[in-house]
């Protein structure tokens, strides 16, 4: 299993390098390889990648979460609303993350208690969460006073050049180490892989399958909340319509990185590489001046190819 995960991650890394080389050649250089553009790619990758860390845990356990984009939008709304009401930025950010954790716990409880397919449950909660975000914001963006949160994912100023990359990117690295440690060196991590590989066998082995599923959705909500805080830092407003369709990029990042929609497979390294590939594609399309509809076609085609490869891997494994 470890060899297969490492090969998947190496394949994704090779794909990212090949894609970068192709875009660099097609765009005739331009500003694609400019350090400023590379920093922009890292900043924009951070939002998808942090949410993809949580999605990786959910998918390894055999689940799916279509509400993650709506959760990110709700988080930005909560953070902006709190700050507009005079709440300190740190408390506002924690309130946003707590809201996302509640959304994740709700998903986990509905999946385990109602015994409904996660796809259907999270499709419904996606609409519910998005509706709550719009209702809380009264169908408009919420402006928040300037604070240090605005600089978490902003381009570095000359005074902070020693950081090399914005704090949000460092936060991504810390979260990646945390998730990698949980999956690789804890009992919960072993149980997550066991439930995703064979739920019935895991139950017969004495694993509390219901608790594991709730735990993975709570973790998914937590990382969606962190991604929402980064999204707020990038937009500096609470936008209830933001992150629409972002859940597709997040899921695609996990699958491209070697995660299986059938459960039981996935890795932190692969998920980060998958998120980077998605962002490099979008950045390359923008650099070449392609219209949005072309970018959407390219992104959709990549998602279809990724899911197809996932099904082929599953068939070969069985």
C-alpha cells in the first residue's frame, strides 16, 4: 500500500513538472515563470490545498463532501460579520472555523445516523449551508474593517521578505505535517484507512465506524474553516456566493494526487501535488489569455480524466 501511494505521489509530481514545462513553452515564457507569479500560484493553491487536506481524510474513509465550497463561503461571512460587529480578528477567525466544524459534524451525524449515501447528504447540506450564508449576509457581501487577517495570504511587503512566502503558505505546510502525522502514526489514522478499505471488516474488528466517520467529517469541516479564513484574507470581505464550484477543484486535487473515491487510498503529498496541478493549469490559462469558458472546459476535462483513472485503478486492484 505504501509503495502504491508513493508511486502515485511521484507520478503526480512528474505530471506537475511536465505541465509546468509545457505551459512555460506554450506561453513563450511571458511572466509565467516570474517569481511574483509563482508566489501568486502558491498563495492561491493554499486555499484549495488546505481544504483538500480535510477532503483527503474524508475520501480515505470512503466518504465525500460536496458542501466544502459552501462551508468556505459561510466561514468568510461569519468572520466578516464578527469583525464588523467589533469582535477582535483572532476571535472572528476562530468563530468562522468553529462554524465550519459544526457544519462538518452535521454532515458526519447525518451520514451515520440516517445511513444515507454521503453524496446525497452533502449535496443537501451544500444548499443548506449556502442558504445560511446568504441569509446571514442578506444576499450581499459583508465589508470588514482592515486587520492583520488581511495579510495572512497577501503578497509579502519588503519588510517581511524574510518570510519567503506569506504566512498562509506556512500554515499550509504545518497543516500538511499535522494531517500526515495523524494518518501515518495514530490509531485514528489506521482506523480511517481500515474503514475506507472495508467498512464491514473494520466493524468486525471492533472499530467504532460511526465515530470514525463523524471524526473525519469534523476534520473536513475544520480544514474547510481554515481555508475560509484564507479566502477571507484574500478577498477581505465576507462573500456568500464565493467558492462556488470550488468543491470540484478540491475533490479533483485529492483524486489527481492518488486518492480513491472508493476509499482506502490517499496521501497528503499527493493531495498537495494535485492542488498545485489544478492551480498551475488555471494560472497558465490566464497567462495565455484564454477566456473563462475555456478554463472551465479544461478544468472539467481534467476532473473527468482524474475520475476515470481512479476507476481504472480500482478495477485493477479488484
